[in-house]
C-alpha cells in the first residue's frame, strides 16, 4: 500500500466519523437533554440553598 491510499482512507474515515458526530448531536432524541443542559447556567440557585445542611453534594 502506498501512502497516498492510506491518507485517502484515513481522510474518508475521519469524515465519516465527523458526519456521525453531527448526526448524533442533532438527533431529535437528544434535543431535550441538550436543551436542559443549555438552561442550567440560567436556572435559579434557590434549589441549592434549600438543601438540608447535612446533605452534601460533593464528598
């Protein structure tokens, strides 16, 4: 095999991987989860402050 063929195959494989990631990210099944993640920074922090003092989120 020459290097030209190897580079061509590698380019096609990476392109197919790229298209697969695009399809995965834009699929309708994941829209709800991605929308929720996008709204997280804008949500009110009251839910965090209302937690009982004994309930530690980390550790």
